[in-house]
C-alpha cells in the first residue's frame, strides 16, 4: 500500500487593498498635525504663569546709560536755577527729563532753560552717541519736559502756564519742540472747547430732567 502524504495547506498572504492603504496613509497625515497641536497645548499649559524673560533691545542701546551719568546729569540740571524740581528717568529705551520751574517764568525763560538742558544732556551723554541710531543698532529716545506747572488746572490763569517739550527719536536727525500749553490753532481750540462745554451742559440738563 502506498503511503498517503498529508500536505499542509499553503497560507496565502492577504494583500492590502488600495482603499485600506489610502485609509492608513490618511490616518498618519491627520495624526501628525494633531500630535503637534496637542504637544503645543501641553507645553503652553505647563508654562502658564511663568514670566517670559528677555528684552526687545537685545544688541541695541550700546553704550548703555549708567546710573553715574544720570546722577551727574541731574546735578547739572539742578544748577540751572529757578527750578522747583528735576527728575531724570531712563525707561524702555527712553531718557525722560522733567523740569518743574518757578510758576512766574515767561515763555522766553522756559525756552532758555530748555535749550540749556539740551546742551547739558549733550555734554554728559553726547547726542550722536546715545540718541542717534545706526544701521545695526537702535539707541535711546530723548524727552525734555520744562514747565511752570504740569497741568492747566493747577493754576488760576491757564494763559500764564508754560510747558515746552523737546523730543528726539533716535531715528531722527534733529530734535523737535512742542508747545503743550498753547494750541497751534487758538480759534479751532476755542471752537472745540465751546462744543465740549455745550455737550456737558446738555448732559447735565438731561440728567436733571430725568430725576
């Protein structure tokens, strides 16, 4: 008798259909950006409440204004005379000077103090070095405020108030001066003031009628 050999059935490999391949690729394409988005959310959640360190002046403001220079400049400005107070502040890339003068000074005297203050700044902190930007670096902006009183309401006669502001942006070649106490167009200012007064009167009348 001949022996019967038991042959094992051959296993056939199942090939993925085209639609299955497309589905798998689509899942990977969607999963990658979703995973990145979830990772960003997780990192943001972990860093919530943590202050971010840094400065927008990296590589700029060189040379920097030192405290010794600020103190020296303040002493020089205080020697101008007829002053009530002098304040020198360096903040956010700006040197701000506030000079409160005697209330009786005229506009010509305020202008003279403003010019003298600018010259003293230039002597201690040369404008070309500290307040003029270059092609590769930003430098400080300058503000010099000289006034008899900071607010018009602080004195009885607003016309006698003097307030001059000298400003120089680091990108500008020359400084400018603004008169903050007197409008450039008095007639327009008077018209606007009249409209404001009428509006306030109207609002007060409506308020009284509504009570």
